[in-house]
C-alpha cells in the first residue's frame, strides 16, 4: 500500500517488527484490506489527511487505527455514527469517516446509522458487508444469506430468523443521504468501481454536499472455509442476487454545510450554566450531622407532576450553596403519569461516594404508592414526611422512624396553586429535620425563580406554611 495516509510502519501490529510491521493483520483474501487501500488512496488524492478523523467500532473494523495515520477514535459497538456526529459538530471542517462492518452497523448500530443518515450531515460511512460476524466467532449477521450456515444458524438461515437486511436500499430510502452505492471486490472491474465510489463519498464531504454511504460486499474466506478465489466466487454468485450492485441514490445538492465551530470560552460557558453568578450566602455553621454523620440520603417520590424532581434539585442546590457536595438521580418509570416516579438525593460533608438512596435517612412521599413502596426502606431513626391530604393511613415502617404528616396539597390549593405543594414539602423538611436553616432553602428557591420573580412571594408563603404545619405535628 503506497499511500501517505498509512503509517510507514505498523507499530501497533507486532510492535512494527519484521514483515508484520509492513502488512495488515487481516486474513488472506479478506475484503478489509482492499477497502483500506481505496480509502487511503482517496484521502491522499483529496489532500485531506491532516483533517481526517476515522471512527471505528467493535469487530474487524476496529483495527483501522492500526494503519491509518489520521485522527482515530474507537467507538462502542454500533455507536460509530453517533461518535462521528460528535466529531463533525465539534470540528465542522474535519472530514469524518465511520468505518463499520455488517454485524456492527446493521445490528446493534441500526438506530444510530438510520438517525445519522436522516440528519444528512456531511459524514462518510464505509460499510463492509461480508454477511457474517467475523471477529466474534462467525455468528449470523443481519446480512447473512438465506440458507447460509453460521455458528448461530448451523442448519442455515431460515424464514423465522428474518430476511437479510439490505442496508444500501434502506439508507437510500431516507431523505437525508445525498449518495448511496453498493460495490464489490471480486474482480478488477468491481474493485475499480469500489475505489471510485469511496473517493466520491469522501469528495461529497469535502464539498460539503451531505451524507454519503458506500456498502462494500467483501469476502471472508475464514468463515466461509474457502480459499480467497472461492470466496470471491461466492460473493459474486451468492451475494449479488440478494445485494445487487449499483448506485442507489445520487443527488446533486449545493454545498450547504457551513456551521461555525463551537466556542469553549470559559467565561461564556460559566455564565450559561449559571456558575458565573454571585455566590449564594451561607447560613450553615457546620454540616447537619444530627441527620446523618457525613452523608445524608433522601428520597422524594410521587406521581408525575407532584414536583418531586424539582424539590430534589432545590435540595441539591441548597447543599451546594452551603459548600457541601450534593447529587440528584431522577427515576421516571413507565408509570410516571399517575404512578410513582422518584429522585435520590445525597448531601455529603466532603464527597458523595454513592448517589443512590436505597435506605434513605429521609423520605418525602407525595402519594400512597410512594409511601408503600419506599417507606419500609427508610433506616431506623429516619424521617418520613408525607402528604396527609391524600394519605390517610401509612404502611408499616422500621422501629424509630418518625412520621410527619403535612397536608401539602390542601395548603397549596388554599394558596391558589397546587403545583407549589413541593415547596410546602421543603418547608416541612426544614421543620422536621433541621437539615438546613430556612434561609438556605429560601435562597435556593429565589435563585431558581430569578427569571420568574412574580412567583417568589407565593413560593415563600408555601415554604413557611410547610414549616408551620410540620412544627405543629405531634410525632409519635
């Protein structure tokens, strides 16, 4: 291979020693070698080596980075198109190539390739289809032919295993791609067509015209248990009837990709995420170790719309404002509308080591299903704060757990806005546990509503009513 797009010596292959330092690792007759050659030559001819980024996922394709002297990124199985989008958006002038096999692209990566193709962003995809999972043991791939024997279809692929996936036709049927072609490698004429197709797919990207996809029918003599010559014949005689060669889509589009590179100016980024704001005042004199020694775990749960997630985030912001570490993990189950969704929160003196709250110190339950589900998990000596407007009895809990019933919904309704019941709950949390001073919570609420100042008085009222209601509760 005489192209500068390849390393002069393949250091990653047997440390670049001897003959192996100048040859690929691919099996004799494997189509990857020719696909590499044509890709390297196209990179050379277009003069794009210094701005090319190749993305290769799991499978035989991954070894691309052994050989190409370009930017290289390895992606998780099937995720190369998504990673390619990231590279193209981060560096709009780069030339991004997603190089994938059939087991990778047409199976676990099917959603990624379809979504990426439909976006139409100028990216080049080289899809090597040898009708088998090559590296992982010869299992049936989405492109395996009917009747073809593999490790997972020892008697041959049959109807109930589904028909082979025709990826070029599928991609060509989308509006996003500008160019789709299927080529092969089994004779000089087809190799010349493959070389031209790969060159065109890259040129489309250089000219900023759009997404290009080249499917390469390739030989895998190892899993066919055939000689290279026999494998070439098999591709021609067996694969072509299922995967006809030719251009599937070729549109003339004007260059359109003109996206500015993202900026990472520190001051601008900090301002956008709110980190550039004036630091919040602190009201805690020490970590609230009376609730838990070094790390307080809380769980907030309710129906979708109860505000558990918002209340959780306000607790986190309150903790961070006081100089503690704090985390929030939301959980939205399939029953989040009308059932139970929840948030796990931790506030730690130094560092949260595990953000989940399987045995919380504090549970705030906005409905009965939440209390039934999580109440028994609250640790002995912990606190459960629940909405007594909708919960009239409560599930058995561990010995020593404090039960604090506050009519959150009724209070919020009387204030004229049911949605502030989560702020009532924060007031109840403050009164029942003393986790933070009142002003710590109110500061977090005010800062969260800085763009909706008219809402601040109502939320302050809701908080104070929560404090008052919890203070009046007689805890057994």
